[in-house]
C-alpha cells in the first residue's frame, strides 16, 4: 500500500485512493503547516495503474527537484521525493507504489488509521464489539449487536469516542468506464493472417 513518508518528522501517511494534501485542516487528508502551502495544495490519486500527483497550488509542488506547473499532472514512482510549496520545504518520499486498500480513517487525532485486509475488530481484539470483513461478493461488511450492514465510502464505524470513516479503494473513472463497455462476442471477432 502506498505511503507518504516525511523525511524530517518521520510521519507516515497511508494514501487514500484520492488523497488531498494542503493547509486546510478539514478538507485535506494530509495537513501541511507551511504558510506557503495552499489550502488544497495538491492531489495524489490512483488512476487504476499508477499514482498521479496533480498540483493545484499557487507556489508549486516539486517532484525530485522539478517544479510542476499549476494544474500539471505527473505519474509518481517509488521513492520519488516531493516538496510542497517551496524547494526548502519538508521532503516527503513515496514508498511502495501498490494500489490503495480500503481503510478506516480516524475522525479525531490519536486514533490509528486501519488498513482493511482480512478481518478487523473494533475497538480491539481483546474487547471486540464490531467485526469488519469482506463478503464473498467483494463488499466490506460491518457486523455488530445492532445487525449486519454493507459499508459504503463515507460510512462512520466505531464505538462511542472511537469513530472512523470507511474509505473504499474503488476503481477510478477510467476503469469503471472500461467495465461498462459491451464486450465483443466471439462472432464479432475476425482474425486475418498474412504471411
């Protein structure tokens, strides 16, 4: 699972399928404290094959020392070094360029992000009140004393003060669009060989 690693503070952030980096504390998934950073500085998104960074800032984003123009999009690679707002800002390194995974994102500081892979129990394995697992149809399911429900992105999950928001690792629009096209049947396909 792709992770941004701050080389100065050693903070590690799991990337969401569409991850916003910026100064705005409620609309950014990773909050920057630099006054040079824009409120919504850049977006890192999974396009179905690669992670892409798109700059939307006033002061720019630097990938491996090269400044991106506002609106410019760039494919990211493993170990790329990213600086937001100026070339002297904290360096963030992209680790592990794998596809995103569904996860639980904490709604308040102090709780960990939980990457969903297999079965997860909340609030802990010692005192399980909620069980999350993947159904045979590929949907994440939440099971508790109040019943069983299929999770959708944005659903809140947790107990009392320990609340997370479910973020599903969904395919991008390009992937969905390809799936919607009619598949050619064998009678529609012709093969011609010339030797």
